């Protein structure tokens, strides 16, 4: 046991562990807290050690030459001295790198940053991970030794390695991961039964959960109750428009409202009919995030633009946090999106063409994925709807990926131009929607995506491939000092997601008032002017 668990560190593993950990200190898309940096340093360090140890073992099996003991001692001293110096320099500069990131985003540059504690956290977690890995290795050796008594050595080693790999995989997936998801699910289901402070059952019959609703208040779930109860009041709409306003319609069906996505969608359509939604001027099908949340800016902006002559419909498919739903509930999101859009559009299409409301789609984050999955491609989207606005789309969005991959030569991935911008356009700032200067007929599709939004740019390919958004001209707000490192950048951007909402609007995963410009481009009501958009921006801000 001593030889496996207490053996000294390997040369290649130690070197790459240090390089990886130091690379994790370099800037990424967003500022991060010092504690997250310590955890990231440990994770990237253990990955680096695994890579270095594997390369070292491979080199020893191929190259027979072994340096003398004196040469090894000198090499270790030089390597350890260099690693210590590099770690000290990286920790020293990490403070300035984080301040530079905050300065780029207009944030307070006075931060709490503890390099010695970061180092201590990273080293402690690294040692814990290394101990666990060596205990697994010890178990494998014990198993191989036992198998060698009954089968040839090469057979025993193959069987032993396979058994250990299977046990670790099953434990990690079925015990740790599934247990974690089950625990999160239990917590989330309890939270889903609660109600946000200040949210009360609405008195309006125009929203789900109100008087005469086919959907009970209790079945809406936590986010559904907030969505329907916070519909913009006619008084506020009148104050904005200066004209008498209608009561906006908001329809929502929670997970407890029906037993399948198809039944939920059918219930949503009946609720739309009950409220008179098909007689409004605009009907928006909205995607939800994992918990069932709808971005209030998306809903409020459309209601202000149409002075209450609007109807919004959404459907819950999960109550898990979005990052968990992204891993385990994406199929449910896609199925719910298709069921809802197909059901609403089928009923909408039965209306005389002259009397149909504008039919638009929208969603933020996983909600945009849900709505994209309701159609096959951009052409079908443009053929079946009067426009769409997707906010902070995840990198996994199928239509987004096709448009980005097929962008015109010379257009950056963070502001791609597809088919001369004839249908879809991408924006971080309002002025981006006027590019390219070619005609932009309706129906229009708008993607709002910040160049520093980790939700948009994180993907598994970051493990092994340099992303296009770090090549050539950088997007606004992206630190010019940011570089791509194999494995490391993957974890940096993943950790950035935890801080994606802790930055000012226009950065990270915060889009704020830009949603007003998105709707103004996609579905402006008659007579809507640029000045109205500016007033709506100010109100949303």
C-alpha cells in the first residue's frame, strides 16, 4: 500500500499539474471569487497531473534510457524551483487580471483576493483528489494480484482494469451523479410547491390561476405563480402609453397541470381560448428555463409595446435548476417545446388569416433551446411564425449552431452574418441589429448574445479545440489577455457560469433593456417608433 498511496509525486505529473493550475489563474470571460479560483486550481491541477503522469508512463515504456540519479535530482530541483516561481508569478498577476476583467465591465475594482488561501485550497483539494485516485489504483493492483492466481497475467490485467473502470463509472454515475440529481430533485420539488414572497393569487380572469381559470393556482408551480401574478397592470400600461390599456393575458401550465406534454399543451390551448387570447394583436409562445422561469423582461416588454393587447403562453417541463435540467432534462424541454408550439399554432392556423394575432416565439437560455427544438430549421421557423427572439442561447441550440457554423466568411462567430442577415441577426448592442445594411424583411429572428456570456460559449469542445471566439478580433468586453488552454479553458468557462448573473447588464448572462430592442425589431406594433423603444428601455432599466 505504501508504494502506491504514499509514493512521491511523478515528474511529468507535477510539472503539468503546476502548468494547468497556473493557466487556470489567467483571465476568462468573467470575474470570479477567490474561493472558486481555489477549487478551479485543484480541478485543473489534478487533470494536469493525470495527463502528465500518463505521458510519463508512455514515455518510459517507449524510451529505455534512464538518467542517472544525480541528473534526476538536478532535474527535480530545477523543475520544482521553476514551478514555485511560476506559481508565485501567476498568483501575483491573478489579482490584476481579475481587476482588469471587472474594469472592462464597469464593476468596482476593489476586490477581496487571497493568493495564499487560494493556493492552500487548491493544494488541499488536489491532495484529496490524488489520494482518492491512488486508492482506486491500489484496489486495481490488489484485484490484479488476486486474478493472477487463476488466469494468465495479461488476461487478469485486462479483466481487472475493466472491472475497476466499470465500478468507478457505475459509482460515479449511479451513486454520485444520480444521487446528487435525486437530492436536487427532492429539494426543487419542495421549492416548486412554494410561492415567492409578495406573490398573491391574481384577481384577473385573464391569467391562469385567476377566477374561472382551467388551471388551478396550486398546480402552476413556484415560477408559474410568479409569472401569472405579475402581469403588467393596465394602470402601468396606460401610464406608459397615454392610452387606455387592456388587461394582458398570461397563460401557464405547470407540471402538475396534466400528465404529459401533449396534455399540458392541450390544456394551454383551452386556457388561451377561455381568456380570448386568439383575439389579441400578438400571441407569444415562451420557453421556460429548468425551474419553469420566464424572463420578466421578455414578458413585460411585449405587454408595454402592445398596451396590453397581448397574450403570452408558457409551459413547465421541469422544476430542476437550469444547469441540472441542461444535463438531464433536455429531451423533456424539446418535447415540451414541440408540443406547445404545435398545439398553439394548429389552433391559431384555424383562424381567418386577416384575424390572426402575430405569432412569435421567445425564450432565454434553456428556454431558447426549448423553442428552437419546436421546429427543424430557420426556414421552418420563418414559415410557421411571425418572428422570434432568443436570449442568451446555449451553445447546444441546434439552429444557432447551424447559423453560426454557416456564417459568411469574415464575420466573427460572436457577431455572425448568415445569408446576408435576411432572416436572422445577432446582437449585443442595439446598433448591431442594423448590420448588415441589407434589407431585413419580416419575419425576423433575433439572437441576443453577449460576447462574455458563458452560457453561449461553453461547450465540451473547449476541452480539446480552440474556440473561434478566441481567434482574430475579440468581442466587446472579452479580455485580450484571455487564452485557450486544453482542458483548462473548459473548466474556466464552466465556472464562469456561476457568476454569469453577478455582472452588469450587457455582460455575462444579463441582457436587461436590450430585450426591448429585440422585440422592437421582431414584432413592433403599428406606429411604434425609435423613441418608444428608448422609453421602454428606460422603463426596463
